[in-house]
C-alpha cells in the first residue's frame, strides 16, 4: 500500500507543468527589448540636450552682438577733424571717437572737447568747452575771464587777438556753453556771430580717443 501511494504521488507530480529548459527557457528570461527602449530614451534625451546647447549658444552670440552694437553706438562713433582749429590736441585729418553716452549721466565740463552740430548745419564741429551755464565769459587783454576772474586752467589758449562777441561780457543761460578752438587764430567758435553759444541739444558727444592716423593715435 505504501508503494502504491508512492507511485500515485509520482503520477500527480508528473502532471505539474515542466519548466522549459534550453533555448526556450532562456528566451523567456531575455530583457533585450527593455534595454533597447531605454537606449532609445537615452538617445532622445541626448538629442534634446544638444538642441538646448545650440539654443544657449545662439542666445549668447545674440547677446554679444547686441553688446557690440551698443558699445559702437555709445563709444565708437567716428568724426573726422577738418582744419587745424583744435591743434595741437587734434590735427587736420585726425579721426576721433566720440563718447555719446557720457552726457546722459553728466553735464559737459570745462576743458571737455565736444562734438556739436547746430540746427541747419550740415557738418559737425569740434571745440573745447570754456564757459559753463550761468557763467559770464569775457575776453579782455587777450585773456579769458570767467565771472571777472582770469581762466588759466582747462584751456590751451592765451594771447587771444580776436575777442569777437566776447569783447563784451557774454552771459550764458541754462543749457548754454561757450566753446573755443585751441588754435584760436584759426577757429570759428562762440566768438563768431554765426556760432555763438552752444546749447545742450546741439552737443553730439565728447571726444575721447584719436583712432587715426597711426602716429596720432591715443587718448585725449
């Protein structure tokens, strides 16, 4: 009886599903499909990262270009000097760079070399600021007087032979400047009726650098 029971148990166990061996079993345990999907996802992630890098690079290039345009517009405007009215500081044929930004934050100071163009004029002029708003300018005995006191600093002129409009005291209103060329004998400036006082709105900017020719290159 015990042997019969043993055989029955063997028979019952024979009805159990057999675990497949060999190639079929190994096929059931393969994960190649999942790895391929993961690889595909990583490729897509790498592609999006590459696009992001390209976009960032393009934005950086755009910012650099905009900064270059701004710097050129603010500090790189060029003006050619015609004549020797500003000699020896500026000579005929010099190419000067103009700072157009400075007078948005500060007012022209005495001694500044400015570029200006009055209404109706077809060209720019380059002169040095001598008199400031609210001051009285007079040229007497070849000297410049500011509010009755001789001016000896921030100018390069002396022994002035032609006083012009400044033979009598010239009162400067708010926003008006008296300008002169360093070479006063060859300069049409605020002494001349056709020029007179320069208004703030007429000022284009401040000369800060001589860009050419090579032998004259340097800061003002």
